[in-house]
């Protein structure tokens, strides 16, 4: 099938009208209520689909609809249990329920879903389905059938257990500082303190708390590498990397392309970051920056504290969403009204932020760890971009159509960060707007070098699964020497060698990181378009998101009026644009 012309996508794809009440879909096959966490309830439904007669294409489309309903209910149950566990990692019952889903229900479900994949692929009526509508879904189902092995379900159960251990471990870390017991997230504001001694003390306190967990975290990571390597070998692969690329449905770029991306970041972005670091050191009156000097305002201004409560954060972010486009404000209101946000840091809460779609209701949940910083506003803009993506594609009738590529998902979120950035004048004074604007753009360039680092270490780790811990530390040092900024790590060599261990994706979502880099390049192009014509850029952005996963990745980028291109020339031009904005 020839790729659908991007112009056709932009002109003919109707953006769905979103109801404020976000009504749940009508169920045809799975009753409501339904216990999707019970194999006793699930297995008869799977067996019905496995043994159902499918005489023609019309019957096959009904079968696909019913199968999508069942899978959606399972995904929603997984999501709710994961959300509860990450919101309260110290809740033994929440952790038990999450592990029960991952260790008892999902291994059996994966076997049953493999049977559904094989039934679909063997169905004679398959050839009569509309190829324009179903080609990508069938391709993904064929890939999953090719790599599935029943013996891997127990290994994946063990993998889920290790990932949960890591979440609980990080969620339980606290630091005694400034007369308070703080989470690592709650310690973040101290890195903006104008007193360098306070910043250093905060950094060393956090480092000491993390160091206590390094041995157990390395145990977990070593076990995960071993499990994942065994999973790949069971499926016929020598190493985990090519297996994982297929599992992630990466069809539009290769391992070699990732290495080319690393080269382009080293060539085009690292010099700019080192220039920014030298300028920062000069403004701070330092010979060299140290790790605790990257967040503080270089003009001596007090830290920006734009909110103190979840309600204040919501109100602030809403103003930015409305400024980008009033429809985003209305859609965000619908999430607030349904209590689909948990945004503030607290003891026992897992670190980080995410958006997780509840597929039964087809609504997104947003999780974050706000502590009163502008960075938390950016996080909510980011996760809000994900949420709008989910909402705009919620009316696509099959789960497989709503399952958009990760690279496009992160383009949605990173674009919203930049669109919000252009409207900071609606929430901040001129001085606060300018310093926040500059800090975010600098952060984009630094983040690209970190993305290249995290992706590079994963290629190294899984290419050498029998490596030692010291070899891994040495590899990381080499990687950071290539991609790191102009930072002095004297006396902190161990901390530098173990930087990687704080990146949760390495534990919970292997190889899910270069997507952020590819997406950032797309987002920078959306941002450029927005500065030229706001209405047209938002229109293209929303319509691209409404396509969900129904088009190939380059076509989705084209629908947003951006190029799927991470070559050196493209990256160089985007870096030049960022640097020009910084110098303006």
C-alpha cells in the first residue's frame, strides 16, 4: 500500500468533538461491571473469541471490536492497579494487587492474547479488510505473534516483580535536611538557592541517600538485564536489543539510526551545551560549574515559586492551556472535574511523572511530583500534552488504533511544553517570563545530550549482557565524557559513574528513551511553526494527534506539518534556532 499523502490526512481527517462529560464507550461484548482482574471472569471471554466462527469480513470486524473491548478492560485494570501502587508505594495492599495482576493474571492473558493474534492472522477473511484502515494493526499483530514465546511469561512475571521493587525502593527514600524529612523531589527547590553552600549540602544529602540504595538497585538492574536477555534468546535473538525494537514496534528507524543520532548529538548539540555551561560559570563567577550549579538563577534573583498547592498548579497550567487554544482548557477541565490528577510529591509516592490511559473509560490519568517549582508546571504541560493526545484519539474504535507510536506521544507532550512556553506572559511577569523561557530552552539542549547518553548506555549494556558493574561504570564515564557538559566532578567521581542509576526508564521501560530525542526534534519544529502562525500550527498539531496510531510514524509527523528527520543537518538547524532565541 502506498503511504497516504500528508495533505490528504490534514485536509480530510476530522478532529473529534470531545464531550465535556467524557462518557464511557458503549459495551457490546464485555458487560459492565466486569472484574478484569479475575481469570475466572476473563478466560470465558477469551475462549469465546478464540473459538468463534468468523465467516466473512463483517464478522471479523465485529470480532475485532469485541476483542478490543476485552483488551481495553484488561489494560484499564492494569492501569488502575499501577496508578494506585505508584501513588502509595508504602501501601502493602496496593503493591500486592499490582503484583497479582502482573504475576498471576497477565502471564495467562499473554498466552490467550497470543492465541487471538494467531487466530486473526490465520483468518481467511483477513484479506478482505480495508488495507488502508487495518494495515498497521495487522503488521503489529504479526510482529507480536512472531516474538511471543509462552516460556517468557514467567520471566516477564519476574521482570515485573523487579520493576516493582525498584519503584518501592525509590518511593521510600527520604532525606533529613533543613530540619525536615523530605523526599528527593521535595529537596529540589534547594538547588535553586542563591547560597552555594546550601546547594552543595542539598546535593550531598541527596547523594548520600541514594548511595545507600545503590547496591540493591544494581542487584535489581543486573537481574533485569539477565531476565531480558533470556527473554530475547527464547525468542531466537542473540541479544535483547533487536527483540525490544520489535516489541516496541520500531519500524521506521534502526539500531544503526540510533547510533547516527548519537553522533549527530555529539556533533551539533554538545558544543552548544558546553558553550552555555561556560557562560553560566562566568555569570556565576566560577572557574567551573559543579553538579549543584545548574539550576540556580545566574542573575542572583530569588527562586521562582509559582504555586504551593495542587489547586494553584492546576489553575496556573490551565491558563497556559487556554492561551495555546481554549479547547485545551476545556479538555483539561474535564480531567479536573473527574479527579484524574495526582500532582504533588509526598512520602511513599513513586518518583517522576506520567500519563496513563484508562482504556475502559478512555480517559487519561496524570501523575506528577510537584514541589512548587516552575519545572512542575512544565511537567504538567508535558503530561497534559499526552492527555490531549489520548483524548483526541479516544473515539477511534479499536484499541490498536488508539495505540499511537511512542515517538508521536512524546512529540505531543514536548510540543505542548513549548507552546505553553510561548504564553508564559499570561502567568508570569516579564522578568520571570524571560528567565523561565531561557532556562527551558537551555534545558532542551542539555536534555538532548542526556537522551543520547541514556540510549547509548542501553545499547552498550544489552550488547554485553555479561558485563561487570565496574565495566558498566567505565562505559558510562566514557559516554558522559562524550555527551556531558562542561562540569567539574572532582571528588565526585563515584557519583558521576553512577548517574545512570537514577533514570527510572532503564528499569521500568527499557530502550524507551531515544523517543524523547526524536520527539524533541519534532516538537522544536511545531514550536517554530507556532511562532509563525499560531492557529495553523495548533490545527495541524491537534489533527495529527487525533490520528492515534492509524498512520506510520513519518506520516504522523507530516500531519503535524513537521519532518521525521534526525540527521545532523536537521539537528544543526534546530539547535541554531534555539541558540538564536537564547541570544535574542
